[in-house]
């Protein structure tokens, strides 16, 4: 009789504990889960493919100079989602840097060229639940890009409008799709030896996907792939030198990292 009573108590205790845990987990689904997920800081390792080409006769002319190859680096990002008068206000900031050597081709010359890219990005938007486990976040974005390319330097700001679509597929799995379109602002080249400076603003585009797995209450690991493409218009003509031609840059970042939810 004592054994049966003890057994019942153990079963009841186990069932009660399961119900409490299940109830707690159920309460983090939907809007509250995705809002909580968007309060995080992350650190990632980046493996990045860079493709760059200059055309003397855009948009379909033959490339005069090209750079291509893989570089590596890291990215730190922080995001927040709060209700302060407006529901689900979203903010995101990121900083990344990659370094390495690209394959440079100019006419018959082929050789390595050192490269370093630095990017800063900001987003401000608002989240809207479009289904029980889906959130759509329209946002405005602003950023800065600098590329140290051999003995030259390129830089630009950009402004964009984008959508972040987040889906809680399973209890611990969240996917995010990011699409953005904008324009470069004040693009420029620094080439003191040739006196080249200004460049023309052109379109800026981005598409990316993240897959996150929550391994704990505050910890998650993720993988992501992000494609960014932008152009520079030809710069002004410098007497006896010429000008910097139209160019197109494509950067694909593959990242793996960890995220801390707060």
C-alpha cells in the first residue's frame, strides 16, 4: 500500500512538473516568443565570397579589372524589440570586418591583392504578427561600407527599405528571411597617386536567410547566408589620368555563430 501511494505521488509529481513546463513553454509561442527572440546579441564567424568588376562601357561591356575570391572575418550584432508607446518597435545594429587576399585580374596581369572590408549596419522598424507563429518586420536601414583594396580605398553609405520575415517553425527553431533594396550615398574612391575621388550613387540590394536553434532559455546557435550587391557610377574625369569606371560589387557572407537572448 505504501509503495502504491509513493508511486502515485511520484507519478502525480512528474505529471504536475510536465504540465508546468509545458505550460511555460506554451506561453512563449507566437508573438511573445518572436518578440523575445529579437532581444539578443550575437557573435559570428564569416566566410565571405567577394566578386568585383569594372566596366568601361556599362552595363554589359567587358570587365576591365576584376577581383574575386574568399576572405574571412567576424561580425557582432545586437537587436531589440520593445513596446514603448508603439508595439514591437525593432532596432538592429551590426559591425563586421573581413580580411584576406583576392585574385586580381587586369588585362594580362593576374596576381594576389590584399583586401579588407568593414561594414556597419542599422535598422529601425516595427513587428507585425501575420499568423500565429509568423512576424513581418518592415524597416528602414542605413549603413556604411569601406573596402581597402590594395593601394585604393572605396567607401559609401547606403539607405534602404526592407522586410524581415520571421517564422517559428518548431518549438526551438526560428528562421528569418531578409530582403532589402536601397541606394548608395556619397560613394567615393581614395587613390592619391591618381587623384581620383568621387563616384556616382547606384542601386543597393540585399537578400539573406538565418536559421536559429535555441539550445537553452537564453542561448541559441545559428547559420546564415547573406547576398549583397551594389554598384558605383563612373567618377569625374581627371585630366591626363581618366576616371574611375562603372563597377559592380557582389558579396556573399556565410556565417555560423552564437546568440544570447536577454
